[in-house]
């Protein structure tokens, strides 16, 4: 074998070795990258509110499951943005390199919720932009703020309600009222905040819980009758449940459920010295549910709440006309919804 022939064989071997790491017509070397799709493809758990009622524990009513389910008959989860297979298909159809068939050395594989990409750097960067955009959409979140307050004549004068009487209020009204209540804390009775992913159900509850004697179960033995107490739980206070959904143009659609309840203790004397007395409490409540569409930062103004349900009784200071919003100062609940700042 001549020296020239040996050189040609060595050059050919080097070319084959270098070509093994190339995967495009432009001789661009392949790189590997792994993308975790959990934030896009997984479903976020819902957090429904507890039911405040006098039903015994475990009671199932139509439209409710266990102690949850103010809006939905069953516990739900926020639907995923896309499943992992759909993300892989979107990358294949959107990245020009894969749309044109790729190369023998490139690959796009899905394993355990992760996307393994082997492609030229330019194609990997395109895939990264698509996945980053989808992840940003999946992680968009909403802040939910609830405040129960005494809407006195002075506050109405400083921050008048919408003249059309609608419960959906704009962002400007919410900002003004929130700032006013921050300065006048004496008007605030309950305040709570939480956050939700787009389309996720969340809840805020503020109140108290106590046990009470609901019944006495009699068990007879050979010697005497034994009375076993049957205990139950009372919950009272303010509970807010909301499922916000971000829309186009800055509008937010929110399904909401608001319940404010208060119990009155009633002691029933049985007249039997062995049984003694039983607790037979009564309940008063303000309950509303609906769907509101408001601009980002806006919300809904709900009420008036009966004064008997709160620890404070607002002083009546006259009544307003139709253009003053509520016909009479009272206790209201402001539910404000705003997209979380990035």
C-alpha cells in the first residue's frame, strides 16, 4: 500500500468519525437537551371550601360531596394546558428542522413526562422557546382578595359604588375602596387573600368551629341503660370559593361562592335527669353564588349581609337613592380578582 493510499484511508476514517456527530445538512453538530413538562402537562389540585351548615358529618346532599363541593358536585382538578404527547407533537410541527424530517442522528423522544431532544442548537433553541411559552401560560396565576366591611355613608361618599347598581365593579373602584379600607381598619370585619392558577378552584375561610351535643344514643345492658353522647361539629364564619379564568383582553371570568353564617345556641331541656339537656342550635346565613366577568383588578361587590350575621352592627346613617348604589349603608363583601404580577 502506497503512502498516498494510506493517507486517503486515514482521511476517510476521520471524515466518518466527524460526520457521526453531525445531524444537519449545514454540518451543525447535534446537542442533547431534556425538557421537564410537568408544569404544562400536570393537573393542579382544587381546594374547595368547607361547607358551613348544620348537617351531620358525612351527610351527602345533591350537588355536594362530603364536606366539600360548593360549586361542583364532585371534587375536581384544574384541567391541564396540554398533555405531554401534545407538546411533543407541537414541537414536531412548529420547529422547521423536525418539520422537514430531521436527520438520521436527531431524535425527539418522550419519557416519563420529559421531552428528550437531540438536534442542532438552532432547532433546540426553537423547541425551548415553544416550551417556555407553554409553561408561562400554564403558570399564569390570579390573586383573590376578599374583604367584609361596613359600607357606611362616609365610605360611600368617599368611594361611591357604581351608579348602574351592578355587582361587578371595575378595577378603579376596587383600588380606591381597598386603599380607603387600609386607612380605616375599623370598618373591616374579615379580610383574607389567596392565589390560584388559571382555572384552579381555591377557597378562603375565616371563622370558628366547635363541637356540640346533638343526640344521646341509648344502649341497654342487663343492669341499666347507658346513654352515649353523639357529638357533632358546628362551623360558622365567612367562606369564599372562587375559580378564576383569565380571558383575552384583560378580562377575568370568575365562578364564585360566598357564604356567611352565624349560629344561635339553643339549649333544650329534656326533663330527664339521666339525659339532661341537648344542644339544638339554629343557623342564619347569607349565601350567594354566580359568575362574574370583570376587568383585571376588578371584582364583585356582594351584599348587603344581614347585620345579625356579624359581630358588629353598622349604624344606620340614612338611605341613598338609586344612584347611590346600595339603598342603605350596610355590610358588604368585596371579592377582588387580579392577575398576579410577574
